[in-house]
C-alpha cells in the first residue's frame, strides 16, 4: 500500500485531496497542516517523514496570495521556493516520490502579432514555452520549480491554472456568494486562463500515482501541465456562474428568470487597468495539457462542465 503524506492540508487543494481520500481505499493518507509541520522548517519535515515514512509526498502547501506576495517577498519565497528545495532534497535522500504544484502565473501572458492587421495569436502555453513571471508570486513559484528540477528527485511538477473548488475562498465561491447577496460586480474581461476544478485536479493526480510505474516513468522530476480544457476570461467565468446558479436554484425556489435577475447582482465587464491591484496578472495564461494526456492518457473535462459540477454541489 502506498503511504501518502499531503502537506498544506488546510488549504484549498489539500482539502480537495482530503475529500477524495475515502474513494481511494488502497492508499494510506496522512494529512499535515502548518501547525503540525511547517514545510519551511526542514528539521520538522524530517521528523515527520521519519515518523510516517511516506512513499509519496504531495505538496499542497503554498503562498498563493498574489497581491500580498508583492509586499511579502521573503515569506512568499520561503514557502514557494526555499521550502520546495528543502523538500526535494529530503525526498531525494529518502527515495520518496514528490508531487508539487505550480502555476500558470510563471508566464508573462505576452501575445504575438504577425502584423497590425492580424489578431494576436492566443495559443495555450506548453511546457516548453519560456517562463517569464510578471509578479513576485509567479517568480517565487518558478524558483520552486527550478529547484526541484535541479535536485531531481523522483517526482512530478504539475502546473495548473485558476484553481477553484467548493472549499475555502476562491474566485468561484466569492462570486457566487456576492451574486446571492445581490451585489453589482465589476469583473475583468481582458485576462484569460484555464479554470481548473480542484477535486478533478486531485483525482487526476491520484490516477497518475496509482496507474503508472513511478520509478520507471518519473525517475527524475518531470514538469507537466494539468488544467481544465478550454479558456475563459474572469468575466466569462462570472457570467457562467450566474447562469448556473439560476439553472440549479430555479426548480427549488420556483421563480422565473426575470425575478432571478431582480434578486441577484449584475455583472459588468471592466479592463485590468480599471481594477486596482498590487500585482500584475498575465493577460493570457491558458495552459495546454496535451503532453500529460499523451504520456498518461489523463486529462480534465472542459471547464464549462466542471464549473457546472461545482455550482451544483454548492447549491
């Protein structure tokens, strides 16, 4: 039986793994949050590894507050880069398989034009695309990737995009709650990514860990993309949330669409320049997961299907 240690268990992705644990009886899970062992403390992590003796570590711990990272460089780097380096060394020395998650924000979001008359070519980023972060969060996550690749334990780095779930604060839960309160919302429409449903990301990760010969297929750390299929702007995603809320609430509440629109908030599109924030976001950061599908046969559904599943569970 594979013994799996999941760090960052109180975070959004950690909770997604915890919710799935009962569906994987052949795996022995151990969930660890910051109070039990801080991943920035190498000695604490060594003691935890000695106690549990995991065959796999899934690192869900991360500093994910993009704007606050601009003010807290040291903390963001300690969690997203230095701790990953330490964890990779521990895993390499003990022969433990390490799974680590990264972000589409390692990319600049720059697009190219052949001429002034032709539109920008928006092609989802592949693993071979040049990473060039435009905010400190992305910079710290890229440093963590590079450290793990340099140390090269058995392992897998999964870059994902625009993570959401029914757990904890995220874009989907925030927008859903504000709409139910009847708030008028201004949502950025010039940032595009690949919305990814956390429970599906976690399930896909576990499929890789159970269906593949890890020692053979991932002798040293590989970097792969795994995100929801397709792409959307934050504005498009918000509109989809609003439509799905009406779809699933209507049979329960018994009101028509006009009444629903009167009782929920409105959504207006704005530009990134109209939304003040400390950190710059890439205008385009959709990810291609084609390589992972080719190697493992695993992919995530179109984001429209996944957001519907999430909203239905939340109603």
